[in-house]
C-alpha cells in the first residue's frame, strides 16, 4: 500500500556542502567565529558570559568595525552567538585567575631559563586581581568544527546559532533593562504585556507560512513574499471577506514587528529582506495605522522577504524536530515505483520532475520503465493519477523505455497510455487502439485531471475536445468498465458549456450507475 502522503509539498534543497559554505558565509556566524579565534587569556567577561564593556571596542576592531557607532552592538551580538554555540568557552572567575597565575609562572620560568635575570615579581603584564575578574574566555570545542568538521557539523553549528537569533528576535526591546527588572532580579513579563511563548509561536508561525508559500511555489524560494501578505496570513481569518479596520490595524502592527524581526534574521543567513520603506513609517496620516498597499502602489515599499536556500534548510530542520512531515526532493529515490507515483500526486510540477529525475538516476532505464508501468496498474482511487505520473515519468526515461512500453500495448489499463507515449515520440508500427480502449483512456484521463485539481479552463477544454472528437460519445462512454465512469460523466456535465451536452452527460452518468 502507498505510504501516507505528507501535508507539505517537498522542498528542493541545495547539497550539504553548498549549505555549509553558505552557513560559514553568514555575516553573524562569521563574526562569531572571528571573535572565537580572538578570545584568549586577556579576554574578560561578566557573570552572564558577556564581554565586559571595556573589551567591546577591541572586539569591534577585530570585526573591522572600529569607529562604527554600531560596532559595539555587533560585537556583543556576535559574542553571544559564539558563547551559546560553543565556539567560545567561558571560564568562571576562579578558573580565569588560576589560568593567569599559571601563565605568569610559565613566563617567569621561561625568563629565568633564558638567563634574562628577571624575577617573578617583574612579570606583571596581564595580571588581574581575583576580586576584579568576572571571568575569562577562550576558544570552545566547537571552533574546530569550522575548519575540521563535516558539512553536517557546520550546519549543526549554524542551527544552534539560528536558535540564538530567533530567541533574540522574539524578545522585546527595552531602552533600559534596569527599568523592568524587579527586586528579585526577574522580569515581570505579565506586567509588561509580553508573553514570551506567544511571541515565539507567532514568529515560528510566520516562518512556517513563508516556508509553505515557498514550497507551494515550486520549492526553490525564487520569489520574495510581500510583508503584508505574511502579516495577513497570521491575522486575517480565512473566512473573512473584507477586513475590518481593527483587523487592518493588527496587520499593520504585525508588519512593523516583523520588519524589526527580519532585520535581525537576515545576518544569520535565514532570509533575504528588503525592509519597509522608512518614508512609510514616517508618515503620520490619520489612517496610517490601517493603511495597506493600494492596487497601483509598489508593494515592495511595504517590505519583501524570501527564505534563502540555507533558510529553507533551517526552517525544515526545525519542522522535522517538531514532528512535522516536511519532505525534501530526493527522499523517494530509494523507494519503490508505486510510492513514487503515489507521492508525486500533490507535488508542484517542478518538484515532481526533480524528484522523478533523481529516482531514475539510480536505475537502469529499462528496469525503471518496467517498474513504473507495473506500479501504474490498478482500479483503486489513486490509480488514474498514478498512470498520469507514469506517462510523465516515462518521457524522462527516453527511448530506452520503448521495448517495455510496447510490451503493454494489449494491456487494458496501460495500452492507451502506451500508444500516447509512442505517438508523442513519433514511433512507427503502433497498432490502432480498439474503440473500448479509446473510451477507457478518455475516462481515465479526465479522472486523473480531476484528482490533480487542474485548472477549470483546462478541464473544460479537455472535456469539450473529447466530446467534439467522438460523435455519440456519451452513448459509448457510460458502458466503459472503469470504476470512475459515473463520477467522470457527472463532472463532464458540470464542466461542459453546452447545456444540451451537459444534460446528455448527466443522463449517461445515471445509466452508468444503474448498470453497475
């Protein structure tokens, strides 16, 4: 039996090696690595592992940001990522003091051994009294993964960094943290009107919707999504017609919040983001809170975002960790032909083609064609779509499939499919199909298109074309021994534009049901 279908279309991921290179090139992770390499005996940190204020200018200089008014903030952010990902190991004050003492003793011994005549009391450089040391820091164990780890190791490091940034993006901004810290040292989130879990869930929901929009569009993330669309996807109820002013105001507030969050997420390589036009935020019109893009307005002014290839990988990894079935193209390469044809049912066309190509790459052409044709047989509900995908897959096999296709010319279920495939390739010596096969193929084809949720216009064209090609179509069609005959004829009655023909289709559907 076919496996349960996933709820999401598959994503087309870059190779682990390409993704690892992108991860190391993400500005924030690259800064964290540089600071980890810089950290050493002279590095001093506070009780929470943060760099002390006096160290921030030096850290900014290491990042090439000396003199930049935001340099200290960038350095602090990168340091936090380095610590939380294990690129940097923080020592407590006692360990740091012991390390300093050991370093001083080593220096004294070296000087004495060289005959320099320096005493222990002369080597005072870098000494920090115990009561002045909050803690020290040095390279962490994970720093070695940057150059010596596998692509999977690097991606694991990047995912840890992403967790840090997502936590920061979900946190509120305070002008002065001291103003919101209580006497017990904790923050009263309820009094602030801020729910950490709700904020994190909102951002995860937005990223999930962005992922869904991306994979539904083919799975490659080629097209950016307008920020108002993302905000509305979280705020506006699906069954709401015209949004109320209150809902529009909520969408506008969500857009501003997302604008801040995507600015934070871009440096870790998760997204490419074009921020909201500053001029829009500066406008102080009476209805500014509820304004939305006009039809003739450049929607990009309201912000545009897309997941990068690395971002697609990251969001999928988080979904998998949460138990969501988020398939990737290539996962069916080692599955049987029946599973492949069944799962392709709900794939967007580019992803379906990519998945099929990877499946075929692991098999000899003749064997692949034989397996596909065998999997296409059946009278179950999914069989028409399997046969449609089989025909599409055989076009990718090429001429090597011809002997296997010719072998099923007399097959009641596959003979029509085989003749279509051979005709499309200009093959010779193709025997004409019996009339019963022509009508069976017509019913099977329409059933597959109905199951594929094709465009109504295309279905109408198919139906009207079939009826127009065969006089007395319905007189023959209702007799077709196909499990979907009655359903297809009813659908033809709904789709055909000619009322008389539509009535004939419904009569034929009734005859089919009565006879079976």
